[in-house]
C-alpha cells in the first residue's frame, strides 16, 4: 500500500513535468528572419525554468502521513482470521495486519517476510525456512503479547488441517503437497468437535506425529513434501502457511478465535486495526513493534467504505480521500480535456501479478 502510493505520486509528478515541458515554437524557414537577441533569449529560458520549478513545487505537495482511501462496501472483510479467509478483499485488509513466511513484491517476485532465508537442497523434496528473531505478537494497542517463532507456523498449519477448527478452508495446497497433511485432515474429520478442539501442534502431539514438519529449533521450520515441489516456496506467501499463536488460542478459546475481532486478535504485521465500523470505516495504525524497522509506513490509513465508484469520486473531489479509481467515463472526460484540473494527475493502475481463469470439467464422474 505504502509503496504503491509513493509510485502514484511520483508518476503523477513525472507526467505533469513532461506535459509542461513539451511546448515551443517551430523555427521559421525564412532567410529574412532576424537573428535572435542572445541575452533576451537567455532571460526567457531562465524565466521558463523558474516557472517549471514553481509548477514542480506546486504539484509536488506535502508527503502524506495519514492516508485516506475508499473501498466499495461490497468488498467489506468477512472476518479477522486470515487462516480461514479465501476472499481477495479479506486478504487485502488482513495482510496489512498479519505477516507470513514470505511476501510477493510489486513485480511478483518472492521476498523475505518473517523467514529471512529459505531453500531446498534436494530439488524441492524438503524445504527449510529460517525465521528471523525479534518478531513480536502484539495486541490492538501495539503492546507485546508474545514472540512469533517457528512453533507458531506449526500451530497455524495444525489449525488449517483441523477439520473442526477451520471447516476445510485453505486445505487444498498443504494436503496436496505436505507429507502426512491429508492423513491428519482425515483423522480430525473422524473426531468429535470437542476432541478436535483439544488438539494442538506441540511436541509429542498427534499433529507432529503424523504431519512431516520439523522444528529443529525455535527459528527453523522444515517441510517434507510428498514428492519434489520446486515451487513450494510460492505457497509460503499464501494464508495456508501463515502463523497462529497458541497463546492467543489459549486466551480466546477455539470458538473465540473463530469469531475474533480487531480488538482481541493478535497482530504481527505492519499495522493494527485500531478502529472498525462494519460497512463504514476502518483505521489501520502503525504497529510500534513491527519487525521491519526499515520500511516506510503511513502513521495511519483510513479506509472509507462507499456505495459506488461515483461516491468515491465525489469524496476525492471534496478532498476527503487521497486517491480514487476512475470509471471509464471519468477517464474519457479527464483525459480528453487538457485543462481539466485532474488531467496531469492520472496514472495507470499497476499490473496485477495474478491470473484469473475458468477451468471446465467435461469428464465428470
């Protein structure tokens, strides 16, 4: 979010400078034309440069420290447990509150998250992730509740594979890839809810017995794949391998975690959600104990939920939000009028690394 906004501002500035610098008059093809006065021309050029700098300063504006954006109310998040969600709009919001092993940058490349190093020595049959030290779980007020370490990723995977805890959400990839995952999932399905709720991923647990996941120490995780999976690390950026703190489960209970909200959940991401009014507004506030101390963040990000794109555009026109997506008619109106006040501030939306597809099954049993 923060990187995207910086790029938008930079691109808008670049576009305005290019537009303002494209003027000029054609040279006359006239032998009788008088030679220009060198001093006068130099003065004119200096004045032009001064105007360019003034325009540049005017359009540069002040850095945004408290960002305000809008989202359609139909894109409201459905819950706060990132291990359960399977909706893009949920992940957009919750991924600012929670971090996983790896992240994907704006070019689609995997980059370190809570895991600072990772790799495989046997062409993808086993994958080792080294978790960075000093990552903290915090409450909504940014106060430390526990350290986030390798055990939390085992706890998260147990939650995912426990039929009664997670209702089969996000199970497909770990069941397909991780040795013993399918067997553990089927095992929990045959338990009563009470029996399944009592399970955990601690040392000597049924989960550790069945699922081939090793924790050599507090900061190392080794996953054993059913067969070589050279692309397994891409899964580490998805919710099925996200962590969950056993301390939070102990505090809230399994049903409490299933229905947790912004006020009682634990965070390890860049922001905490300090205010949430469903269908209206949510406020993301900097996590003061966030592990990535070198990143640049807004002090707060306020997300206003709106009924339509037209309402969002009206909020932008009244300076109530800092950016807005344009409809096709808005784009035509603004781009077709060089004198429109927003003409020089339009930027192309960045390409998405995702691919959306339909697959049809013509061989149904």
